[in-house]
């Protein structure tokens, strides 16, 4: 005899899995091991649509059972009387389950373990694979299980397999309207009363930095669908993790629900004799009071809730330090150089104290700067280990008022945490509790994982390479991060193929290891600790050692030193460019946001990281405008004030021409350079490119026309052109030739640009003048000859600049037909006709080209006929004869 059974308090997933298993084992008997949820019980009692032959457990002769089929469970403690049958080693056991492993799992002769949100989904897949037919009634019951177990496909545990199973059942005639009628019910008065009790009794317990709500309810009579009430309570209060304890007769019934991976309710309640998934689980405990059950639950929570943050998650490293024997003046110099307020003091690799900026300044005031640091360092301080919880960090930094917290391993300094680091972690918690403005899970914003977004937006090939890079970092003991514009554009859904990797470790050694393992080439720049990795297919990756830049004077190039990821990101221009994504295996896809980049992206703001940003590097002013216009953002108020101050203090006038040229080139490469130039004019910044340069309304209209012409050209042709040079012609329009030449020299542009720009401007103006006044009197070949001497950028500029439709059409025709108007007759043909090689060749071919344009010569025979006529008319000697 074969028996199909499931777990206590069976839900629709259990029932539908039993029905599906019956299709696999037609001769088996369906038997519940105990009670069912009220919705299931009501369905079995009142529904006349389905006929299910379910036997009662008392009618089953245990001696006749030779095969036990378990569905939606494999825990011995959840199958009631059937557990006794397992003691007989002769019994065959087949298990179909989707729950994670537990201590009392039954080891079956057949074990089918799935990962789908609903157990019935994996059974439906088997039925589909074997071609077993399903009636509409059976399909509807199975659909009930999927809808209930996945929360109508809204629970995080929902998988692709659940959607595929539902689609298959729909094709078999499942009645979705019936499913909706059964699952969507109004709460009864008793249920409303219990829900009110849950809300009133709720308490928040902060466990390892995570808020877990525990509540209690009781009822003298059985109230069905307690799990639904807990789910509704969680959704109403927007809770991340909740446990509800219900007193019912001599037992305590516990239901757990979680939205976050740090609280695995399935594991926690399995330790109390229950089971379930990471997101949803339950347990029943007999002969225990509610107080004892609550105490036991809290014990398991404290041991099994993964801390949201550990010290190693928020510490920065490597840490700048000073020897205890160094003079105080050296400590002061380090504090100023790195713009920090506290510094660990070391003896060898051991931390012996902390010295602050205030102490060094007072020491200098009292002329004690040459005394050793050990004389005035703070020796009464606390340290934490990398695995200490955030609660321990809070206790020291906030409770103990210690602004700088060393992180040590066996006394050796491996990192540090500042008060600012801690406040950034707590910021969202404070905002959520006080303002209630954050959506679900924003409390974990700093540790947001974007792996799924990476899978959606990045090609499989590139993603695979990033995974490999993370693996190499793991093996070398380094941390590798994807940084810069690529990460920003990933969040903005912009396409970007510039891959920048920052390594906390030795970036050059890391690149060399990549070259060794991946058979790629590298170019090393030891001065900056960077390397470019070149793959065989042209793919490139820039690798850099995490570094700090500081400036000896405004507008100078930075001095570079090795640093931590946090300090590396701090040196960047704007907050939106400070995001990083971890590539190491255990944290792959984890988004690092030290400086509120996600907030600024959401608010569409361009903000600097510190008030001296434009003093240290005034070219950032141009970048601020470029990013503002590219993304449709706005420069923040404080940042705008800093820009105005940089203009007022003339910091931009100190920038060398080559650096301005680089920024100008990048601006011209943007989709709408006219908008950028207009904004520079509004902010009185354009004069720093060149004093007499302006961007008025007329030039704004010109740039819009240039945009239109360039889009036409790109859409219609595949010819080469320089976008930078094209828009540069528009920018210098109306400037004198002398100023154009001076601008090219000042910007220290490439030699070709310095020479070509003034020459091209002069030729463009000359050609435009001729065409504008005389085109109607010129032969087609004369027009083409004028345009032939211009660059493609010059021709396109004339199309945009001219008001004459006739000139526009002439330029358009030239661009369209120029290649096809080259003569088919060659020098070899002329030799074959007896023409002696020499300057006459050019005269003949030039005449032929004009004739081809003006007379529309299309065939080579026509060209040869023209050449013969030309030779005859000119009396040109061919060989020993003269053609007349």
C-alpha cells in the first residue's frame, strides 16, 4: 500500500502537492497526518467542484503501508503518526520537498529537492516532463497551491519555475477566478480581534543591529488562517522581520515572517521543532508557557540573526599612523596632509595610543612640537576586532564618546572607524524611525546589492570577466571594486563600457597576476600605481591601486599616495562618482556608498565632496556643468556657491591650456554641447576657455542647426569625422582669425588641431563667401572644386551655418556623390592611349573630372570618348603622333 502525506496544519501547497503526487502514484492513498489550515478545511468541506478521495489516518492499517510519499516536508517531527512507520527499515520513502535542510530530515529512497517558491511547482514540472495529463479541476487545485505559497507571485521566494508551472496549468484549463474567490476572503470578526491584539502586543527587539518584532495573541477558540493574519500585520506595519506567538490550549504556535536575509525564520524556527523557508516558517511547542517560548525564541535570535553590520564592514583601511617616537610636528603635518582629525599612534605594528588635531595644535601653541608623540597621546582608548558587532561599535563611539576607533587583530592595526563612518550607517535608521520617509529595506541602503541589475544591464561576457577578476582578488587577499562612471551609469541605466577597477592592495601586482592567468597584455604606470589590461578581443580594463591625492597648491596636478577605498573615493570630483561595487566572491554586487551618492542620483543633484574641491582642481567646474547637462541634473546650491567663489578668486585662470583643452574636448563629445556652452556662458565660465569667447543666442541657434546636420550625416553616411573639431568650428564662429590661432595655441591642443583650426576657419569663410554670392552663376564642377579643399567637418559646418537652401543642397550633393564622381579612367588608361607620363596627366584627369560632374558621364566608355576629344582639341602628342 502506498500513502501520500504531508505536514501538520496543511496549507494549499501541501494539498495541491498531494494531488500532483497522486498523478505520479495513481494507486496511492491521500492521507493528512493531522489538522489543516481553516481555508483548506473549508475548501474540502464546502467545495462541490472537486472530488478528492482523502482517507482518514485512523482508517489506514500501518502494517500494510510499504511506501510512504512525503510532499512539502521532509521533517520527521511534522508528519505525526507516520513518523513511527519510519522505524521499520523495510518501508520505502519517497520525498518531494522545497524546504531547506533541517536536523530531523527524513532520508528517502527517492529524494527530489527543489528550490521553487511552491512545492507543487516542482511536481507540475515533473508531470509536464512525463506528459501526464491534468484535468481542469486538478489544474485549479494545483494553481491554488502556487498562488498561496508565492503570495500571488509577490514573495521574494518566487522563482521562474513557479511562473512556468502556473503558465502550464493555465494551458490545462485552471480556473483563476475560482482561485481568487477561495484565497481572497474578508476577515472575520474573530480574525480582526486577533489582528488588533497582535498590533497592541508588538515589541521591537534590536538584535545584532536589526529590528525584530515579537508579538503575541491568544484565543480560546480556534481561529483559522493565523499565518494570513501575521502576513497582514507585517504588511500593514511594513516590518522586516516578525514572530507571532499564539497560546492555544496546551501549546504555543509560532509563526515567523521575514523580508531580509539576515533573519532566516526557517532556520530559527527549525531549532524550535518547526520549519519552513527563509521568508516564512512556523513551529508548534507543547507544554511550555508563552514567557518561556518567548525567552527561548530570543535566545535563538541572538545566536542566529546575522549582524547587519560588523566592524569590518564599515572600517576603512589601510590606516595612516604615526610612530610614538615621532615629534608632534610630524603628527600635525600628517593630520593636515590627509585632512583628518585623529591619528592612531603605533609602536611597531601595535596600537599604543591616539593623537588628535586639537592636541597637536595646542602643543604647537605651547612650543612643544618637537616632543615625541607618546608624551601627549591618549592612551585610555578602546579598540574592536573585525567581527565585533555594530552594537559594540555604537557602545564605544557614542556611549564612550570615542571619536576614533581602531580595529585590531591581536593588537595589530588593520583598520579604523570614525564617528562619521558610524553616523552614515545610522543615518537611514534615524530617518526611518523619525521621519518614516524610507521605503522597505532602504535601511540597508549602504549594503544594497546590485547583482541582479548587473545581470540585466551587463553582457554575459563582461559579467563573467568581472566575476573572474573578483576571484583573483580573493586568492590574492585583495579587495577589488568596480568604480567610477560605470557604476553611476549602471544605476542610471546608461550604457558605459569604461571599466575601472580599484584594488585595496597592489594594483600593479594584481594586473600582472591577471596577465599571467588570463593571457592578456598590460600597460603599467608605476608612478600612479595603475595599469591598463588589454584583452585579445579589444576589451579593456583600467586597474588602479586605491590611492589618495593631495594638492600642494590650487590648480596644480595632485600628489598620489596609496590609500583605502574610502579615501580613494573621497578624492573624486562629485558624490555621484563615488559609488563602488564589490567584485569579491562573498560580496559580489554589493554597492558601497560612503558619501550619499544614491541620494544625490535620486535627487538629481551635482554636489562636491568638500568645500576646497574647486580650489584643488578648478577643472571640476567644467565637469560639473558637463554632468549637469548630460543627465538633466542640477548643481547643488552649496556647490554652485563654490563655483561662484572659484570664479571670483580667479582659480580657473591658473589652469594650464592643455587641461582646459581636455575638458573642452570632452564637452564637445557630449550629445548636446550647445547646452553646455550656454550654461558656461550663464555662469560666466566660458571666458576662462578664451577671454573673447562668447555664446550668445545666435551661436545657440547655430549649434542646434549643427546638431541637426550631424544627425543627418550620421544617419545617412558612415564617413569619418571629428565631433570635437566640428563643434570647435561653431564655437569660434565670429572670432577673428588672429584670435582663433591664439586660442588654438593657448589650449596646447594637438599639433594637427593648432595648425588645422585657423587654416580651416579661413577656408570655410572664403568658400562660404563665394558660394553665398555666386553659386547661381557657378558650374557644378566649380562648386565641387570649392568644397573639395575643405575637411568634412568644414562642409558640414557650412550646411549648418548657411541660410541659403541652394548652398545647403550643393554641399549635400557633394557629400552624397563625391566618391562616385571620381573618374574611372586611370593613368594606365592614358598610357595605353599613348599619352606620355607627366604633368599632363593631372590636366587631363582634372578636365575629365569636371566633365564627369557637369556632363554626367557615367560609363567608362563615355570618359574615354571625352579624353580622346580632349587630346584632339589640345593637340596633345600620343607616342609619335599628334591627335587633332
